[in-house]
C-alpha cells in the first residue's frame, strides 16, 4: 500500500522544465549510445579492410619482385632468395579437399543419426559430444596426431597400403614412398577429424529446419528412413548442406597447428599421398621465426598470408551466402 | 471373362515383385542406417581417443611442480607456471578488450539497424572474421603492433586474441537480443525510458545468460589459440609478466615442447595439453548448461 502511494507520488507530472530537461538528457544519451554502437560496427568493417590491406602491403615487395610467378612458381629457396607459393597453395588445396572427401560422409552419417535415428534422450548428449569435439584446440589435435596417428600410420596403415594398393599399376604412384607416417594424407586425415564436428553440427541444424509435415507425408507413403532423407530432407536442404561443407572447407584451408605437426614440411609436390608437403599456414608458422624484418622472405610470407586470405574469403563468403537462406532467418 | 481372370492373375505376380522391391528398399535403408550408426560411433570414438590419450599421458606428467615452477632447460625439473599465467593474462586482456566491442556491435545489429546496408555489411564481415584463419590475424597484428613498436609483446598477443573474441560475442549477442519479444521493448519505451536505458537496463539484462555464454565460448576459443600468438607474443621461456616483453603462453609452450627431442619436455607438453583441454571443455560445458537453464 505504501509502495503504491510512493509510486503514484513519483509518477505525478513533473513541472514542464523538468520534463524538458529529462527528455533532452535521454536524447543526448541515446545519441551517444547509438553513435558508440554504430562506430563499433564500423570498426569491425575497418578491421577486415585493414587485415586485407596490411597483408597486401606486407606482401607487396614479394609480389613486385616475382610478379605473377609468385603464385605459380614451385621454388622456395631462402638461400637464393627465390620464393614461389605454388607448392604451398597446392598442399593447402589438396589437404583441404581430401579432408572434405573423408569428413563429409561421416558428418552426414552423424547428422542423419542425430535427426532421425537416435532416440530423443540420446540426441542431446551425442550432439554435445560432437560439439565438444569442435571445441578441442587445434594444438591438441596436432599433438594427438603427432604422437598417436603418425606412429599408427607408419607402422600399420602405410606399410599395408603400400604392399597391397601400391603394387597395382595405376595406384602405384599414389601410394609410393617410404612409410614415414607424416605427409599429405595424414594431414588431411587430421583435418578431416577437425572439421567433422563443424560440418556435422551444421548439417544437423539444417536438417532440423525441414518441416515435420514433409517427412511425415513421406513416411505415410511408406518410405523408409533412408528414402525420407534422400528424397525429402536432402533436396529440401541441398543448398545449405553445400554451405555447411564450404564452411568446413574454409576451416580446413586455414588450419595451422595441427597440420604443421604432421605434414612433413617439405617444399615439393609429390605424386604420392604419403609424401611430405606443406601448406600456406604451415610454411608461415614454421619459417616466420627465420625471417628478418624487412627481408624479402618476410614479405613472401606475408604475401602467402594474403593469398590464403583471398582463398578463405571466397570460400567463406560462398558458404555464408548458401547458408543464410536456411539458418539466418 | 478370361480377360478378367488374366488381369486378376497379373497383380499376384506384381505382389512378388513388390515384395522383392520392398525387401530391397528395406535392406538399403538398413545398410545406410548401419553406416550412420558406425559414423556416429567413429565420431564418439575419436573424442574418447583424444581425451583418453590426454588423460593417459597428461596425468602421469601432472604434479605440483607443473603449477609452481617456471619453464626450465631440459633435465632440470621445470614447470609451466609462467606459461599458465601468461595464457591467463593474455586471455583475460583479450576478452576484456574484445567483449565490449563485440557487445556494442551485436547491439547495433539487433537493436539499431536490422537490415540497413551498413548492418548487413557488418554482419557479413563479422561472420567472415568468425571463421577466418587465425594465423592471418596473428600476421595482421604483427604488422600493426609488433613492427611499429619494435618487438613482440604480451599486448600484441592480447590484441590478436581480442580480434578473435569480437565476432564470437557479436554473433551470440545479436542472436540473444533478437530472441527478446518486442513487447518487452515497447513496455520500456512506453514508460518513457530513453532507448539506451531500454537496451542497457532491460534488454542486456534479459539476455544476460546468453551473452555470458557467448563470452565463455569466446574465452574457451582463444585460450587454446596458438597460431595468432606465434607472431605477436612469441613465447618466452624465462619468467616475465611484463606485457611489453615477449610473453609465454600455454599453447606456444606446448608447441615448442612437443616438437622437442627431450622426454621431460614432452611430458610437460602433455600435462599442459591436459590442463588446456580440461579448461576449454569445462568452459564449454559451463556455457552450455548456463544457456540450457535459461
């Protein structure tokens, strides 16, 4: 009762000058706050612009020295000061695409399981486990790959594959070479494991946007679960599924630590999947320490960064364009 | 008459075909489902394998010295104290710089300008930054902070982490503010409050658990980041808490130690890896349960 009385006393109309002052201070506060929010937004825009600009300016010396050959040349010789990005661009693309080839079917299986097959009480724990897999830092994947997967590859998988597939006429070159355990294939395998949870989680989110009525109609016609997913869910979500895969590709392209541990770090393009290689990110991470300020090598590394940024930007922009229709309503 | 009989015998034959087709469809479905169960099994097995390896190698290397001694040359019983502190400091400063900016940007997108060209551009750029290779953010900060100010520093590392924090906070803040019903805003405005009070005193408070979730996820993400620190805070094997000098961090130390030929350093790397993974996964679980309770 007392409270109500105070309340009514407070809401009694203030004198006119009070009202005006209150209003104008609110307007001033609003203007400041709105300006602060907007300038924070502009800051983010400038940030991306600055990243592109700084990487480009940093790489300018290398671009000027080598011209377009910087992108295509496969030579990387710090002693002669000849730098070409060809090998690392090749390694980046090959490992990322191989990783996708391995990760996408698995991710689809997990998404199918989580949306259609799993009993409701299991969906959340399994979904959380997949998301936790995405949260593990990449350096941990690198260590795990280096101490667990690499020995396993060199003692078990690679000798077996070299002895069987390596003797076939066409596949011979693909699986040639000594079984070091490191190399392009191992890097792609670790990358696949790293991007698997991202793609699986996106696919699950996308699958869940299919209206239940569509699926129920198909089940009502007697479709099996696989037929429902193949003929209803996948056609309905096709564009977004591709977007999710592109998102995984974007992650795989720029991954640094895990790849650096297992790829073998050699600047050559080998026909064998078991051969060593490098990626843009691994070259930058490993050789940066040896690049002096102002040297051509530092400029070449920043130029590599610029190329990686351009590639990732295209892939991520495409992914966002494809995903937006479904997930960001 | 005979024609009717003939056509009546037709469906009987079709039934056999249909039954065979049905069996085949069921078999295909079963096979695909089995493959999906297997895929999920592989996914869970990978998580178990990673955690198992970490616990197996990490716990045997974990002792009090890890937390009380600084990094030492191989063979002389060092710990990870400076790396742990360096990681905490840089993560804290990075989060402290990145969170307010991300919060303001998310507020701008959700409350001020939902679909203007500027807002769409900001949202696009923020999404790109969210997935951009973190090593490039390290290179960028090297260019703008390390080169002009004459050296690697803890500040540079913190700024690199802040740039990674921003888009994560932007995304969760915008999503959470968008979930609030407009009637809430109308009620506040109807009471005569200015918009900035509506946002700070009502909207942020109503969305607080979601925003905190975003911040926790951002902390979890940057705490394990290695690549952006390589060219910014560099890592430091000596005791130093100065933000203007190269600063040690757990991921960088793990990177250096795991690749070394010394057994005691490798053991320390496993201990560090266990600490960081437990911290990151713990933060993730905390963030998730916070969001679910809401």
